[in-house]
RNA sequence: GGGGCCGUGGGGUAGCUUGGUAUCCUUCCAGCUUGGGGUGCUGGUAACUCCAGUUCAAAUCUGGGCGGCCCCA
C-alpha cells in the first residue's frame, strides 16, 4: 500500500477531504478561503449535472437567462426580510477604480433582487404569464464557519429558477412541477431525499413558505441540497411586478423559486463513495467505462487493436468510454480509476482474447464477470443500468434506516429523528437549544401521526423531523 | 467576541528544546526493466509564510504582519 488513507466510517470529515483531493475534483489551494478551483475532472461532473438541469428545465418551458453579478444596494434593500437575512453574509463592492461608489453594490448571494426589477418591466399583461426563467451562475456568500469543498464554499455554482404566475394556485402548480423535476434529477444522481416544509423561523428570507431538499450523509447528518420556495406576492409588491388581467385590473404576480447548488457533487461524493474512492452514478460519471488493456510482450499489437475496437463500439453507442493506454502497470491503473469512481472497468488481455471474452469489474460492488465481445454494447448498457438501480436502492435503504422516532430528548441517536411537535415556536427553539439538533421541518407530503409534543407533551397530530446538519 | 494551536519542495512530513550541511515518503521528468491488483533500479527537478530584530551565523530565538485550523460564547 502506498500511504495510509482515511476510512469512511471512522472519520467521515477527513475521508471526504482526502477523497476530493485524491480524485482531483477540486484544487483548494487558491488563496481565498472557500473559493476553490474546479479542476477538469470535477468540472466534468458538475457540467453533466448542469446539463441534466438544462434538459429538465427546457423540457418544462423554462427559458434560460443570465443576469449581472452585481446588484445595487438600493435594489437589494427593497424587501425587508430578505435584506435582514443576507446582510451579514454578502460581499460588497465599494470602490470602482480610484473612486468610492455612492451606491455600493452587492455580489449576488441569490438573484431575486437582480431579476425582479427587470421582471417588473417584462410583465405587463396576463398573456405574459407564466414567466418561467432560470440561470446557471455563481453566487457569493461570506461563510464564516469552516469551509469544505462543494459543501460549504464562498463562491457557489448553482442554478436558480424564478417564475411568475397569475395567482397563488398557479404558483402552487409550479411547485408541484419542481418536485417532479427534482425526482428526475435525483434519480440520475442515485440520491434519496426528504421534502420538508421549513419552520417559519428557518424559511428563506422573504418567502411565504420554503420546502427544503435534504439528503442523508453516512455520518448521520443531513445535507441540504436545495430548496423550493413559494413567495406568494411578498416580492412582487415591493418590486411592483404587476399585470393587467382579462378584466383590465392590475394584480400582483405570485412567484416561486427553485435552487440547487454544487452541493449535489458533495452529496454524490459523500453518499456513494467508499474506502477506495469515489463511486459515481453512471449518469454523471465523466467516464462510464474505462478499458484497461493487459499487455504482454510479443502481443502488443493484437491486444491494442482489440481494445481500440472495444472503445469504438462503445463510443458509437453513445457510452462515455475511455481507453487507458498509459505506459503503466494494470494494477496501478485499477487503483487510479477506482479513486476516480468510474462505474465499470473492462479488462482485455491475452487470456480474454483467446477465450473470446471481455472481463468486467463493477465499481459499486466489485463484482467481476465477462461477456462475449460481440455483445459488448448490450452487456455494458444493462450492467450500467443495474449499477444505477442498485446504487439508488442502497442509498435509499441507508437513509431510511437512519430515520428514527424519538420520544425523549435524552440519548439522541446520530441520525435523522422524528417526533411529535405541537407547532409552537417556543417548543421548537427549546428543542434546538437543549440538543444539537436542527429542526428540518414537517413533511411536505402528509404523514399520519398521533402522539405528544416532545417538549410540552400536548397532544398533536404533527410530526417534525430534525437532525444534526453538515 | 474570548481562548488555544499551526505555517518546511506539487502533496504529506523530520529537524526547532540545545542556532551552523534541511530528512524521509509520495508526485513529477528522463532512461532501462516489467506487465491479469500500487514492478524494480538509476539519475533528475523542486521547499524553510512574510517583514523586522538578536547573532559571525536563524527553519530554529524575539516582536509584528498575513494565512490556516480547533474550541468556547
């Protein structure tokens, strides 16, 4: 063994940092805390995810836009709760050249206040609605806690969709559409998730309500991947986004937003990885298949040719395949691609050629087997499909077994907990103060429950979820 | 806001108490060797966070800056 590496279930935090570095996903040596460089392999994964987001949002009639990074302080301050929520964590541009600016500018922490003054100009009539836009950009938040690649950074790559609707119910239908987009994305990433309506004191600043999207990390903590918000007319009033209805009356639009960030990459790393390295879901793997030729003197040409044939078959079928023709030992290449999480490895040596087979090894389970070269594309396609299905099933099982019902604030397990909650803010705060838990909220999809509030013991039919968060 | 710890090649480290030649592993480059789970050998590139002070001499001692990490509120 070359060097000692961290075990995932012994020290998850160290393991995570180690794996990100060894798989070369990100270079955190850039001299600003929390602003890391996307290296080619990591960026390929992010781009793959971005591509799925574009496909999903385009298919549901959203239009991609791109707004400026800077927001004048005067616009930023229009919605009172919003500015209060972000005041302490934005970067300010205070100078331009040698001049101090009269009106300072905020580097967007999110784009409501950049977009909505423009929406007010774009929306005139009910025929302009719904307005469905999205953008993929970087945002900036001044994190003071310890930063961590993809999970807590100061420059955040994310997508945000912003929609405007004629009324509350139409915005509500948008929220439902967002949930189905979410399911499609999470299926490709093989990630389980919880949809929880955040408490009033934890909702997005300015939102009418917020649904958090949380996944479960192997250290027993949850990681918020994104959120879906219904704003009602909370923003349209201060920004004056109005339309003329069919009767000729002016009405304020109802708005929604939906955002998820590069934390998706962090979740893929954390949820699926193992002690050997990354395990990438086939849909996001930069290489789904790697071919490692097992060379032997006197047979170089024969083996290389067979490997090249294999590669071109796979590429023609649209499978992201890579031939590792580096002048290195096979064993060393195996370790390399395991760190990088490539879903399926194909080995091709003299033995295989003589027996007319291709040997494969699954990254997720380590299972090995073989298939005839004439059936390469169908075999690979079906193995990749079962890797995807198995990865999601395992991750879902792991999260579900990490959800525990509690009826006492003593001996709280390192997992997600469910408990009765009377709904009072005071009881919620009491719980958060007396434990290390954060209340994640109540289920978006109703769950039947009958019990007592964990704090005040009053009878309640409301169940709440809480966990330690990443 | 309060306290503590730490900055040595690309990455990880030894050396610091007691000042003098900077260690080892890995990566990278060249060559040969090898090839079904990290081949072996030879050679090479590459570092003391910055500024000031003490000293014949500072990675090492003193002060300050910058940067990082941890704990507590």
